[in-house]
C-alpha cells in the first residue's frame, strides 16, 4: 500500500461538497437529479452523456480537463492516505464504518474476488478509465482486522478533516487526509500481509488488470467491524411469456413449504425479510401481480436438485443465495436470465409489481461476510448481485489520476 496525491474539489469555487458527490455508476437508477444538483457534480465524470459530435467518454475527458484548468479540481500537494467515515442507520440501528483509500499493488494471489464480471460493464469502465487516465470511483475491499491493529492506527494518526456533510439519505460523511509517513508506513506493513476480499468494484479491478495499471486505488475496511452491513439483492421478474402464479407455486411445492401471508404494507414485508434472513435453511418470499393481497414465503423442505450436482463445490451448495437464485429461480422455476433484474429496494420492488413494470418480486436473505470470504478463498463466483454492501462509497470525494 502506498499514498498518492489525490485530485480534490476546490470547494472555494463550488457550492460545497455535498452537492458535488454522487453514488457509483452501477447503483444509479436515474442520473438526472445529480446533473441538476450542481454543474460540477461528479456524475459528469462517473456517468457521462453523449453530446452531438462527442461521445460520452471524450465528453468526460473534456469536462475533467476544463475543471482542472479552472481550478474547480486541484491536485493535493502531499502524498496522502484518505480516511473515510460513514455514519448511517440500517435495520433500525446506527452504524459507523471507517476505512481508508490508498494505492494497492495488483496481485491476483492476494486480491480475492467473489463475483463474475459482465462484458458490457467492463467495456464501459475500461473506456472511461482509459480515456480519463483517472479513477472516478474506487475498488471496495475488505481485510481481516479482528485484532483492530489497523483501526488503532487510523484512530490515532494525525489527520486533517477535509469534508464533513450529510447526503440525501442522511448518511454522515467525514473525510480526512493523513500525510504522516510513520502512520502510513505502519498501515502499509500491517496490510501487506493480508488478503484483500473484493466487496464492490469487480469490474474496476478487472479493468485495472486489463489496462496494465501496477497500482489501483482501493477503499479498504475491516470485514469484521460492526460497521459492515450487507443488504440482500432482490430479484424482479418480467416474463417474456405470461406464467400464472398457480403454475409457479406448483413448480415449487415438491421442494418448498409455501405459506401465504396477508400483505398490509411495509411492516409486512419487513417481517418477511427478517424471517427469511433468520431461516437456517434456504428461504425466500415472493409477491405476484396475480395476487397483490398476499406475500408468499417459501422454505426448503427437501433437498434441491442443485445439491446433487457432482461438479458443484460444497461452498456453493451451502450458499443460500446460490440455492435460491441458481437452484430454485433458474433451475426449478425455469425463469430465464433475461427475465430477471435486480434491486436492493424492497419497497420499489413491490411498487414495480403493482404498477405493472414487473410480474414478480423475489425477496432473498442477505449474504454474510463469512460466505463472501469462503467463496473468494475457494476461487469461486457467486450468482450476479449477491451482495449489496451498504452504504456505497461516494464518487467525488477524491479522484486518482494514474497517468
């Protein structure tokens, strides 16, 4: 690990950092609010738009160069490691996640992944990062610091507060700069003996290898800290050809016990989410456009065909999200990949079925950090969208230009 001279917003020339940041590209449903928020919002670099005669990537490069020339963005004069705190509420509790941003040598033996990458997303990020020669958003990784050695350095190192604000989700951000060589050296020596488990940013990592970048910027935090919250990714289904609720239930009944529960608003779905998360065996719930008065809860009652697959690794057989996504939704129910989309928002899922955008919503349990570790250490891949680490790492707090 080593420090770098980040590129930062000059808030004397803008309206404050809260109006300049945005989420990472892959969780933005609608970019327009961020475009409207501020003419210098990082969305113009993270998720650029085509202009007449200029494609989106060249447009982002032109914007980036203009902001640098006008002093909207400035290079940090000192080699720094950046400490990033997020204070947030999830599942009726308050959490603090503290991590740091530095450069890390790319090493396939030490950096472990758990998710397959998609070609379209890789091509997009490669074009953007390669055109800008800059990372607008970072790779999110985890390390094992159960003895809190790295955390003690982060807590005691001399640090300068750069930004402090709350965003539209009431997530409080505090962003610091550490320039002390001894503190940075200690963090590096502690980290360099660790595996790094990728939480988010598999596409950016893959692109980094493809671009031949020796060091890439990572946000890293302790995988066993209380501030690690993983939310479930839910599945939305829009059938290419209409299928009835009765047909779907019939397909499930050989392997799942199905309970019908009255649906009476948000409390109902929260109760169901808690139930499927706590179930020792694979369990999920679904909501159908054919019956909008009920939620259906399914719990495994007999072994799934997936378990008998001779070439399937034991870790994937134990992984609940794989049993549900691959073994049940795709295997038993025969729902096709191109009929499935993903969201972490359960309320939006319900509304999308009610308004006819989707036919069915599946509610899955969250993946655990130990499952992420197990899959990564065995060199395996989870199904797509198996983990939603909350909250996401904001884009715009600092940028890294590698060339």
